[in-house]
C-alpha cells in the first residue's frame, strides 16, 4: 500500500510540474525554431493602427500593414491571428532578411457586427517581445 501511495504521489508531482510551466514560453519554443528564437530581431510597422471609417454591416474590408525587418537577424513570422474569427490575417511564411520589407494583409468581415469595432491582430515572430500587435477600428452601420 505504501509503495502504491508513493508512486501515485510521484506521478501527481510530475503532472503538477508540467501543468505549472509557462505555456507561452513552451508554445514559443514549439513555434519558433531555436536558430531564430536565439537570434531575435526587430520589426517596424509603417503604421500599427488603421481606421476603416464607416462601413456597412456585411462588408468585407481589407487593409495591408507594411513592415520592415529593422534588426540584424532574419525575421521569421510563425503565426498571426485576429482577436476574433471575423479578422483574418495573411502573413509571409518565409524569413525576411534584415532591411527587407513585407506585408500582413488583414481582412475584416463585418457580418453580424454593429457599432464601433476595435480589433487587434497578433503577430508572433522572433522579435524581442515575440508578440507584436497591430489594430484597426471600423464603424459598422446597418444597411
């Protein structure tokens, strides 16, 4: 009985230690290859926010966020996502060399939305903070 309790305790401690690790750090290590994670760079956006102005409910609008790799190492964007399913970004999948530029195209679907909308797009890359944010607003009016 004591052996059984001992093994159950060891397993419980192992599960607790795995559950307590930092999921953001573990996730970044899974997403960003070590060669890039260990050699961060910087990303500079021309603009980090955009206002679509007044749009009709149901419109799909698009904006292009332009950026430059302003660091000394290659830039690797490994993921980009909106804060809701109505916002879909498209980003470069290949490394961007230092000094080169790229774009992130964002499509906002205003179906079912009404009033002032403020949405963020998260860009995960091998930058110092790993999480970069651009955002947009739109006033969605019923047709």
